[in-house]
C-alpha cells in the first residue's frame, strides 16, 4: 500500500515540476525504485537545453512545442521507473534459490576445503525450504500456491544429529511375474534432502568440471555438443563411442568418496550418501538406460555424482591425448594421415579389455568401469555413422558450387523431359479413345441401310454376326479379336494399348522420331558423369573442389517404427486412430499430439534431414490427431478440421513450419535451454496414458505431482511401450521407463497432465509411492 502512495506523491511532484520547467527552462527530477522489499532512492538528472542564442532563433510558439515534447519524453521515462518489476520466471526463481544456497556453501570454505556442510548448510531449515521450492518449480508450481506441510525444523534437527533414517523414507516398486525387477524410490522427505545435497555438490564441482563435456552443464546441452562436433573439430579421420555399463558398487562408491574428500571434509555427508547406497535409493548406474530423459529410475543425485566420477575420466583422457598425440612425435608420418598412436592404444585396450580392473591391487589407478568389447573404431571417410545423443553423426561431402549447378541443371532437364513425356502419353491416349469412339460410330452406321457400304470391311465381316446380337456386344467382339491379334495381354495397361498400338502408328513418322530423339538426348545427359558436364558451364572459374563436413541426422526410420508401436500409424505406414487416447478430452488429445510436435521441433531443428521430420509431422501426426478426434465424436474428418481449427493450430502445418524456420524461433528456443537447470525436462520423452476412471466423492484423489495439492479429476494408467538400452534413440517418446511402472495408476490435475504432455515436467516430478 505504501508503494502506491509513494508513487502517487511523486506523480504530483512531477506535475508541479513540469509546469515550473516550462517557465524556467531548466529542471531536475527524481524517481523512486522499489527493489524486493526495500525502497531504494535514485536521483536522475534531466537537463534541458536552453541558451539565449537558441531562444532568439526560435519563436515563442516553437519554444512551447520543444519544451512540451521534452516534458512528455521525461514523463514516459518517469512512469517506466514507477512501474512494477516484471515478475520472475520459474527458471529465474530457481536460479535465485540456488544462489542463496551457494552463498551458504561459500561461507564454509576454510583452509582449502569445504568444511561441515551437512551441519551448517544441508541441515539448515532455510536450505531445506529452498530445496523443496526448487522441486516445486521443477514441477511447474508457483511458490505462492498451497504446499505440503513438511516439518523443516525437525527434519533439519534429525540430519544434524545423525538420526535421519534413510531406509524409513523409501518405497519400492516391483514388476509382476517370476523374475521381479525392483526399483527403490525416495519419499518426499528424502527427495528434499537429496535435492539439497545436489545443489551443494553442484555449487562446489560444477565450475571446475572439464570443458570437453557438455552433460549437465550450465549453458550446455545436446545442441552445444552437436555444434562442437560439427564446427569445432576440423578434419577428423576416425571416431568411436565408448559404451560404459556398470552399476554402482562398493568399489565405485569408495573411489567416488575418496575423490570428493579432496574438496570436501565432512564425514556426516559421506555417511548419509553411504546410507542411501545401502538402501538402494541412489539409483546411480553407468549406461544401462539413457540419461537426462526425465526417467523416474534416474536418481536425484545421479547426474552430479556421475559427473564428479566421470570428470576423472575426462581429465585422464585429456592427459592421454597430450601424451600420445602432442608430446610423443617420434614416429609421426606426415604421409600417413590416418596414423594415430592414441587410436592404436585404444584398440589394444578394448581388445585386451584392460580398462576393467577388479578391486584389489593397484585399484586406485582404475575407475572400475566396464566398456563394451564390441566398440568399433571407424574411419570418418567411409560411409559410416556414429550414434550419439539419440541421433546419427556422419561425415558427408558438400558439393562445390559448380557441381551443385550441374546437378540442378540435370534435375531441371529431367523434370522437363518427364513433363513432355506425360503430355505425349496423355495426348496419344486421348487420340486412342477417340479412335474407339469412332469405331463404335462406324459399327452403328453399318446397321443403317442407306448408309451401308457393301464394299467396306465391316459389311464383309457382318456375316459372322449372330442373329439378335446387340451393337455394343458386336463391337466388343470385334475389339477382342483385334486385341488378340496384337497380343494385348503382354501390355502393362489399357493406356499403353491406346497409346502405342493405336495412336502412335497413325502419327507422322517425323513427329515420332523427333520426340524420341529428344527423350534419348535428355536421358543421356541426365545419366552422364558430372565431371564431363562441368565443361558446359559458361563460367569456368567456379570452384570444383568439394568440402567434407560433419552432419547430424535425425533417426527417421526409428521414429516411423515408434509411430507404429504407439498406434499412430498402421502396418502400411498410414496415419490411424490412437485408441488409448479416445476417452480423454479433446484438448488433452491435442496436447498429447502437440507434445510430440514440440519435441521434434526443438530436438531436430538443426538436423540435416529436418525436412523429413517436417513431412512426418504434417502428413502423419496431424492426420492421426484428426482421425482420433473423428473416432471420438463419430464425425467426418473434414468436420473435425472445421470444429477444432483453433486447437489443431498447435500442431504446425507446412506453412507454419516455414514461418518458424524463417524467423529462426526453433533454433533460438532449443539452443538457449540450460542443460543444468532444465536437466531431465528438456529431453524428457512423451509417455502414453489412458483414462482409467473418473474421480468421485467416495474415492477422492489429489494430484500425484510433487508439491501439488490440487484435486485430480481423473486417474490415468501409465503404459510402458519400450525399453531402450544405453545410449538409446531420441524419438519424441519416453525411451526407457522402468517396467515396474507399467500399468501403474496415477492421478493428475488438468494443468499437470497438460504440462506432462507438452514437456514442461517429466515423470521424475510424479510421486509413485503414495495414494494421496
């Protein structure tokens, strides 16, 4: 209230000062700026240009106009300062909360190490409150909304005294059947503790991570990694991928803690991490399933702990590169560009499996990780591609301007020749049809006595006509005899007979020969070698050298298979109705399809074959959505497009695609995503939900999303459709949901169902353990 009164006082003062300024010609004003709970005074001086020379050259009327314009300009500036600050986004609020915790962490840096973080930072009610708010913001919930009643004071006391029981704050899910797979997940209290530990560890380690990695880094992500590979790595001659597969065990945990002890001195922190490991709730696994896709089985602490551990691998790899490539130049052969001692070393290690060492002697020099023995080291110059971050990376030849000009000319010639061939075929078929009509006319005229020509062929063969035979029947018999005579059964179609057997033989020979000579010349030019046609270009100075570039290719064939698996396309590849979505509201159905579209637009906008993704989206996804709505309401597809025209605009059409590409909105949205703050959300795939039941008063339900207290109007069944292994493909759908969650029922409010479909939250935000 006092802010508004203060603003009104200054507006009154401003009006009085503006009147004095018009009289005196010189004035100053001040503006108050409100900054988060405290009033800050800011004096802004506005000087008015006024001299005797200037006044003498301007009339009284003009002087009034100049001063009025300046007064209005200053008034706009004053009113802009008095406006309320623009509200912060959830991402900005999350960054602000993490900065608060960062300040507390920095205060514990003593004698080169961070001391007593558990008691002074993590076991602080304010830190736990901020960690809970970060969880809520990952769930797309505003801080002003109703929240869970978590006793942060007592939780902090338990953590500080070492009485917090990790095993009592977990729950487990298991698959059905004989071979059970168990997944242990934290409840809300333990999730808050894990979030606080995550933020503390990221404050300490994130600034010091190796610069050659892009996972879970601020300002980095999949796009920065692809951009680095395509633009920063010049002329690579070989590549390979290391598929690391290893679950967290005692050796790895001991190695991890010993590494952390070089920066953090806090036995209590390591004790609670050990307790989480004993309770099997860390959910830390190297490989196994794709990371960063918002999957529930990826633990809260998994990203930062994996990065801390693999940072040692990054640094060792950098040292090996320097040792084998930069410092050892004894056997460097300039003529053999494919020579690489580092490559030979990797081959020896992979074939001999020397990277893996058991716990025991010399275990401090090993990371205890297992590498897939089927790893191949491929040449970049060959037709090979590498699977990386759910896409394909391939080296291709970019043609020179001269070669592209030749190919473009060939395409134009081919198109022109095909158009002329279609016109020729259509004309000859039309002539053949007229010939048939003329023949029927002559047969009918032969039945009229005063028009009969006794010397004609029709009159001579009419003796073979049976008595009482209709004219049309008699004409069909004649045509059948003629077709047998020319062996028409070997023809491809009726048009071929009309064109080749009737029309063309009757055309002038010069016309036929000239047309087929043109087609032959066009075919020879199209099939000729590019090098031999470069001489035809008028500008011989054009460069004919091709350039080899690195391209990122979207997995189009894999995406088409997923459309079949999720019921969006039939076995022949045509779009069809998704029967599991029919019972949901029309807006929710459109949101589901729009979620796939938005993911494709963000993930593949920089891929080389983005046009194929655009074709799938416009031809398959949009039509499948229309057919699902048509099956739901039992109306025709054209009526669906009319009634749901506004809703269907969320699934881009071809024109909208081109508009967004011209304005580069897709690239800007994808490239500015923060890989750390949006980890698990930016690349979360779409899951398939079906309506299980409506919520009634006798069986109430609250939204399962962590931190949401809204009522859930419906309960949905989660369907696990696929289980990809690491590294996995990015297809727009959830890659590897744990099988224990198959057919689990979850309650969601309308807002969070929409957020889950559109990719604003992930499955990690859902509490699968408690029926609220």
